[in-house]
């Protein structure tokens, strides 16, 4: 709480705006069953392609489904998929990179060559190949994204651990007889977490964008489940009915923008050179 309080005392308006945007979407996702005016899967062909109005705030789609309700329910899938992707990538990458950076030597060489092999492929193309090979589904799309994302965390963790493990407090712990595992998890990693948290917040928006992209291509969520990328894809075939794709697209944009604002604010706050300027 003290950290958040000190963050909000800064004059970084964009960080505060990012927190408001992301917190607002999280609240909407949690309360979607209470807020949504209609069943997101309920079809009414007599209400097809209704433009935004008081009855349907975001209009209706080709099957007469309420777009506003589908956007609200779609937030639960899109945001959750982004959070899970980042969390899994963070957990795998930090352990992988910490082992490479702390133990070094041949182990470091082998582990880094494996991560470089994954990073050598274009991320979106590799995610598409993995998701297509495993079959279109939410779980497979998240798994595909986690595979291509964890090397970024591994390489950052490795570089931080290498720079931190030579500090005096690490040497003192070693001289006092602390085990390697205790030094790594009690001394090194807690003092390396700052840049990784910043990377998580910046990656959240990118993860939501990529998951929506996979769903747009038919490799993620399958109809009739509401999801932002799939909804944008539905609207492409009837582009004259702009509201079908515009509102889920705007949702993707605002969440990605909010996450990036938070990441930029955290980066500025954790950097001593930039903190004095905010």
C-alpha cells in the first residue's frame, strides 16, 4: 500500500489514468453478469444490425445479439487470457533466467541458446503455428503465447541476476554460510523484481492484443463465445455496420493503452534518474 500511495503522489497523470482505465475494465469484467442488459449469446434475428440506440447502446450484430453485453462478457476472456499469459511467462522466465545467470558456465550457455532459438522466430507467426497445430481454443492460444513470451523474461532476469550477484550483501550472505538457493531466492531475486514488474505491465497490453489477433484469425475463442478479437473479425464482413467491430476494437485499444501508461509510470518511478523529473 505504501508503494501505491507514493506512486499516486507523483505528478504522473498518465500513470493515474492508466490505473483508472485498467481498474475500470477489471471492475466491468467482474460485474458483467450484473451490468449486461442481455444474454451475450441470445439471438433475435428481428433485431439484426440495429445501430446504437437507447435499447442497444452498442447496437446489435448479424444475429441480433446485443454488442454491449458481448463486449462486457468478452472482457472477462480477453483480460484473463492476457493476465494468465503474462503470469505464466513471468514465473517460467524468472526461474529459467535466474538459474542461467546465477550458476553460469555451461548451463548458462545451453539455457540461453534454447531461449534464443525461440526468439529467432517472429512472435506472432510462431504463436499462430503453435495454436494451429494444437487446435483452436482459448487454452491452446494462451499456451502458444506463453511459449513465445517467457524467453523475454528469462533474458532480462539473467542480466539482472548477473549484475546483482556481485554486490556486497550477496557476498556477505555467502560468507555467512547461506546456501545457493537461499542466496538466490532471499537476496538476489527480491532485489531484481522491479524491472520485471515493469515488463509485466507493459506486456499485458501486448498479450491482450496478440490473443485478440489469434481470435481474429480463428485460432482462439470459437463462436458463439464473446471475445473482443473474434467480435472484430465478425464485423469485418459487414464493415458498413461499423459498431460491430468498432466497440470491441475500442475496448482492446483502451486496455492496451492503460497497461502501457501504468508500465511507463512504474518504469519512471523505479528509475532514480527519471524519478526526480516526475
